[in-house]
C-alpha cells in the first residue's frame, strides 16, 4: 500500500473513531471536546504516525521505550513542525526512566513510588541538560483486576502514591489511567475507577485527567467520565509491524 492509500485508510478510520467518541459523548450528556483522542502507534511505523499528524492527530502514544525512542526521532525528522505530544502508556521499568524523560510529555503508567522517584530524577536531569523544558506529566495507573502482570497500583494505595508524586518537583500529577479487566463487562470496573478519580481530586485538584477506554470499550469509559481514550486497533488496524 502506498502512502496515499494509507492516508485515505487512516482518514476513514479516524472519522469513524471520532464519530464513535462524539456519539458516546452525546449519549453521556457531555461535550465531545471533553474527551481527547490518543492514537496508540505501537508496532506501527513512523510513517503512519506522520500521516496521522497530517490528519490533525498530534497526541501519540507508545508502550515500549525500546520502540518509542527511535520512532520519536524519526517522526520528528518527517514532520518537524507537527508539535506532537508523545505519551508513554505501557509498563515501565525504572531503568528506562532516563530515556523516557527525554521524549515523553506524559507517562500514564506510574504505579509505584520507586518508579515515580526514578522518573522525577530523570526529568530533573533532563531539564538540567536542556533535553526538556517542562515537568513530566504523570498519570497513576490503577489496577482494576489485581493482576500484577498487567501493572497498576491497588486502589487502596493510590493516596500514598499520589502524595509521593506531589512531593516530586519535576513531576506533575495529572490524574488516573486504567485498563479494563479481561473477559468481563468493563462498566463496573470503570465505575470503580471513576470513584477513585473523584476521591483523588479532593486532595489533588489539578488531577483532572481520567484515561480510560480503548478500541473495544471507549463508549463505556466515556459514559463514566473518561477524558482520554487510547485507540490503536480501531484507528490503525491490525497489521502492525513487529516491535524491534
């Protein structure tokens, strides 16, 4: 498929996703502008990310630093004026904090105080080195299924983690993120997430973001207050390249 054909395909998929988001917002009594679309470009080439920016999508996400670091540089070369805001949405090891702090505007998968501390140090060092100008925005990943393999902080430990992030001067607490449990109705899980987000905002009024909902369940998430849906398959399809 050449670039023109791929651009047309992406444009059609983007229109469908935006229509879904719009209809979900109307059904929930919300304005469509309240929900951001985050395009998850993991396993897809930099050329696809560049085409998405041509279509007006400037918030992109990756879930592995090993893939993302090179892709971010490549997309910057392809679209130097695009103004892309990159997000890290996958599980993150502390030894990758230094790299992620160089390319990510936001990390949505902070699930431990040790990771938060590592990111805070890395973001501070990156600012000192002139590699970033702003604090690193972070979302706390909430575990909705208590499966350690999928990451996330238990709901009962969120307050402690939030306080730890708030004490870290080079991080900026923005809200919560979660992935719905596998094989169950996501609505009850998103209800618990929404309640946790409301509690968090009582002590951290700046933590207004709620990142929930993906290709298969974005409607349920929007109905429960999501402000950011993370869409990969419905936008880019299922033909991603193998991750490096």
